[in-house]
């Protein structure tokens, strides 16, 4: 488009009609969050799982969550912290976000989105660019001409039918231990990681310079 975007976090939030008030929890999890009086990682885990089993505190499998927590996890996976290909595990700040939503603890959503946008999670070659609707809305607010862009009609209606298709099953009664198979190195084999695309790397670097 031939134009650089240089906006502050407050302006970013203003264009999205969001507030910057609330907890900055992107780099936190259930174990290092400062809880309200009487709360802890154990009580947070109990809220997410509907079970006070201490062994569940470090559980990452969404299938052991309550139905409400599983639905919130899906919303986070698709909207707040978009991911691709694997939705069975809630890691990092995701369980903490669910806890905050269930406890009505305010989260700094604009800061959460910006932090995720500039994170290394998105620097993957040929990976789709998340936050498409947010970016489109932001560009319109900044008076970018999008007349040459192809518009795609939304084909998903979020309703009870869609929620049923999420296949939210009843939580198993107990978390079963899993067999851990050690990795065996085969001589002559090698592994490599995909390098991030130049365009996204430049975009991420530019964001870091303005928001770190």
C-alpha cells in the first residue's frame, strides 16, 4: 500500500473500541500470576477443571476442562491468540486468560493482541496471517483505500449448532498417565526449521520498535 503504520498502543485500542485497562498477562501463566486474596494456581485449576485434584494444576489438555472452560479455550484459540492445526492443548497464558474470564478479572486485550502479533509464534513461512478482521478494520479507520481488495462474505454463524459441532465431550474422571517414549537419533538424519518470511519479519520488527 506504500504507507507505514505508526500508532501507539492507546491509539490502536481506540480504533478497536477497546480499553487498555486491566492485567498484562501475555507473558504470565497460572504459576506466576499474582492472584487475588485467597486464590492460587490450585484454586484456578479447580475452576478450570471442576476438580480439585492437585495433579491437574499442570495439565495442558483441554479435554479435561469443564465445558465452559473448553468453549472459552476455543474462542481464545480462534480470536485472541489464533493458532493453526492443534487445538487440544492450552499452554502459556491461555489457561490464565480462561481463569481471568471466569473470575471477571479485566485483561489488557489490546496489549495481548499486540504482544502476540510481534511474537515469534507467527514468524512461520507460509503460515496464514491472523487477525485479518482486526487489521482490515484498523486500515479502514486509518483511511486506507481498500477498494481493490476482494471482499469475502462470512460463512460462519456462531450459534448453538456451531457449538455442538465443537464436539465438547464430557470430561474424563481421571487424568491417565501417558507413556513417554524417548527420542532416538537416527544417524544420517537431520531436522530443520522453516525460516520466517521476509515480509512478516519486517512487519514484526517494525512493531517491536514501536511497542517495546
